[in-house]
C-alpha cells in the first residue's frame, strides 16, 4: 500500500542556508566560478554556460553511453538514439543507464562539496545540517538552482525517509527532441539517469545513503523520488 505524501514548503527555515544562496543561484549548469564571494560585488568571477549547450552535451553523453553498449554487442553506432526500437532501447538502456548515473554521481559529489564549502554563519564558523529535512531543502533551494537557475517547484515527503522533488520544467529536457509516445518516454528516462546520479552523489557527500528514481509524466516535467536508507543515523 502506498504511503501518503505531504507537501513541504521548500523555503521554510531558509535562514540557515542563506549564506550559500547568493553564490549558488548565480551559477549556471556545469558552472565554473573564479571566486567564492556572495551574491553582491558584481560577481566578476562567475562563468556561465548556456542552457542549450548543456542540453546538447547531455544528449551527446546519452548517445555516447548507448553507442558504447552497441559497440560492446558488435553493432554499429547510431547518430540519433530516438531511432532505436523500443525493444533495443530497453536492452541498451540497462547498460547505458548505470553509466550515466555513475557520471552524474561524480558530478553531484563535487558540486555539493563546493556549494557547502563556504556555508557558515556571520562569524564564518561552518554550520552543520541539523537533519535530513534540512539537507533535502538545501538540495531543493541551493543545489538545484546551481544547476538550473531555479528552485525545485514542489517537495513532498511521507516523513519516513521518502522525499519527492518535482520540477515542472527540467530545462535540459526542453532542448531534446523526442517522439511523443511510449518510446519517447523511454528515451527521456535515459536522460534522467544523469540527474538521479547527481542527486544521489550530492546526498552521499552529505552523509545520506539513498536510492533516486525519476518519473516524467509529461515532458519536460519530472519528479525525483529520493528514498533515504540511513535516516536513523542522522540527528
């Protein structure tokens, strides 16, 4: 039986994370920053990458993983993964999906480390997260904007270790051309593997062991279900 989920305000108690918010929200997808200054001061050290460019890179990463799986089975590469049959896609994605997820895990680990590095209070003393909910909120309002320049649109939880983060418009997916059918959804789910890995990597670096799955009921909206396995070890 499914457990009821309750809506949780993303920004409740945002004061503790405000110190990181100014710089995090100013960073675009795949960011590189030349300084750790706050939102003020003009942000002269910030470099940004266009959304369309990052969307193209994500598509190419997916194609690379699929073609690697094709090569391993002795088949020729394809230029467009959407030309694969549903049966081929399902088989290849079983191999390509974990590769994309592993790539995302590494990115998530590194990005969250940078976002939390300068997290502190007015006395510059590092602040520890007080619990799982604070970590999830930090992911929703600081980590997500660092990638997509917008917060998570909705956050729900059953208060038993399951959290659902919803984005009404995942910007990477807005730059993908997918057939509007069941096969198109299969291809879209492959792209979500990268984001699932990023979320899992970020949470792992913050001490949470979890499983992350995605559901995309309508392109480009997507929800990510995070199941925490060690929440009892957190305060």
